[in-house]
């Protein structure tokens, strides 16, 4: 069933990029309104669910699971997902290796087929299994599921459900030694080319890293912290540019370290660096907001009401003051901790395909989903309009060739659909770029001239045989 729902059609002036002039966001712009959002579970996720290059939205409305298909002009068609009743949105990932974002809920996942319809695949994981997230843990192109068994007896168990590429899953134990498992994420924390599972235990002020080895074996590593850690968020990024993955966490309402990063020195996490004090952070995301190569930080906190804002990373141990984009009276009950729900409230996503990360928020106040357009100016660089097609062939498989580059040498930076940087290198015409280790999907790229005076942006589609 489709209902044409015109939400907004906003057109923005194309600004030249200006390096170093700082981060700037436009005003709050409503994407969806009039939603029936009542609980913390009733939040929204973003992704290109139909593979057309436009960012769609999905979430609960009055108990029904809805997909809002972006028609390319920020107006939406509303689709009622099949057989979905009170299914809570959990994550976005590619479950069937077709290069298109799929929607994962508490009970099922939804793929888009060649008949341009959404197909429901039930997740039969067993009783008391709480879906936390979906990520391609073994890098085979198919996203896996991380879920927690919790029958409320105080003995939770974490499981990895490995995707068998045929809609079935193989259950593997992650851990059963903790009395509590909080926020969970996946990252290559030791940079060995394998994805590791990282879990917060806020009750004991520590991080649990399950390091993946040969054949998918997991080795448990405990990283204790001498202060509090956030139970609802964790950033795993190279904050200080030394090539090691650091952890961003915080101690709620601490005067100095409500937000801090734990420095990684050869897998030793002993030094904390303060980012900000006196905050009560609910959700955070990291990404390069101003194109300077440093990871910046976007947050929701509840100090003096609920606030959406960001910090600019200005270099080693040098953060801007928080910039607040909006104050809100409530973001809902937040009744269900421990389920990665906070990831569905805040998103960094390039909504308008201009190569810059925008901020998308779903919030119970006024029953809205809204966004802030990233209007940052990257200095001294001219944004080239009508950018030529640079990479052939498309869709690509294991390589692409560089053609039509309008300057002698360029710096290529490529991002996946989640905003993660996957490539950074020098290119020139006739180069052949190896894509063997990249999965199927839609990638976004920025190419700047080496003198920093010109900038191209665009998309690259990969499709593996």
C-alpha cells in the first residue's frame, strides 16, 4: 500500500568548498512529521533501501513498520512493510550482498527484489534473543547479526549469528561471563584486516573486545577504565591520526571528562584525553564534518533539556566548544537501555549527495524526523559543477580505471554508505584501482587536486559476481 506523502522539497545554493573555514549547518529541516512516536523504540533509520541512490527512511508509526521511499526531491512514498506488526527497527546493513541497504528489525530483515517490492525474511533466532546490530563480521559480503539472550535472570549471553547466504544463520557464542552487556559495535580495533566485536560493560567500567582470529575464532580482551564509561554509545576511530583505533566514551556529568577518548598505543589503552565536561551523552556519531581529515563528533545529550550538537576536532587534543544545533524538551522515555537503540536516534548521512555528512535526527517531540544540512565551506577549493565521470566501468567488480581527471594528479577519498572511509590515495588518468577487497555497494568519493584548488564528488557502484 502506497500513500503519496509530500513532506518537503528544499533546494540549497551550491557553495564553493573552503578549507579551514569551519563547520556550518543549515537550519532544522523536517523530513517527516505527524508520526505516532510514543516510545524509545519508535525511532527511525536511514539508508538507500531501494538502490536508487536516494536516502530513504524507515521506522514505526502507530505500531506499523513503514518505509518512506525518497522520490529524489525529499518527497516520499509511504510503504507498509509486509506482515510487520510492532517490529522495532534495529539497524541497516546489506544482508544479501546485492549492494543495497536492507532494513533489520527485532523480528526480521527486509530486502528489495527485482520486482521492486520488499521481501520479509524472518529472523528465527530463538526465544529471548534481542537483536543488537547487523555487520559483516567475517567480510564475506553478507551482514551477520549480533544478538543478546536475556531472560531477565541476570545471566545474559551474547551471540554472533553468522549469515549463511541463504537466509539462514549459524549461531556462535561470543560471551557469557558478564552480568551486563551494554552498547555493542564492530570495528577492526587492531588493524589486522579482521573485524572485532566490541562491547561496553558500564557496570564494571570496562570494554570487552572479542578479537577475531583465524577461522572466525574469538579471543576475549578486557580493557578496564579507571572512570565511568558510557553505556549508550562508543566511538571507535583514529582520533589522533597515529594509525591506531582509539575509543570515545565518557563519564556522565564529570566536570572535565563527560566525553573523553582513550588513546590506543600499540593496543595499550591507558591514557584518557578530555573532549568536554559536564554533559549527559545519550548518543554519538563520528565523522569528518569539515573535510580536514580529522574525525569530528556529533551528539545528543540531555543537559538543560535534550540537545543536538557537535564538536570539531581541530587537531591533537584540541577540540572546539560544543556547537548546539537545537534544544528539545524530550526525546522520549529511553525506557529500554542495553539494546543499541540510541543508534537509531542520530545519524551522520550524506542526504543530498554533495559529499558532506549531514545530521539526521528522529525525535518524539512533535513526532518528527528532521535533518541539518552540512553547509561547511572547504576553503580555497572550487567545487566543480557537472563533474565528469571519472571511473570506468560501472558497476565495477574488481577494478576501475581513471579517466577524464581534469588535473594531473588528484587525491581520492572514498566512503561507504555508512560514512566510513574505505580508501585514500593519489590518482591520475589511466590509473587502475584495485577493488578486490571492497564489497558490493554504493560508495561516495571526493577527488581534490593536489594543490587543493579544485574538488570533484560523485558515486561509484560496485557489484561482485
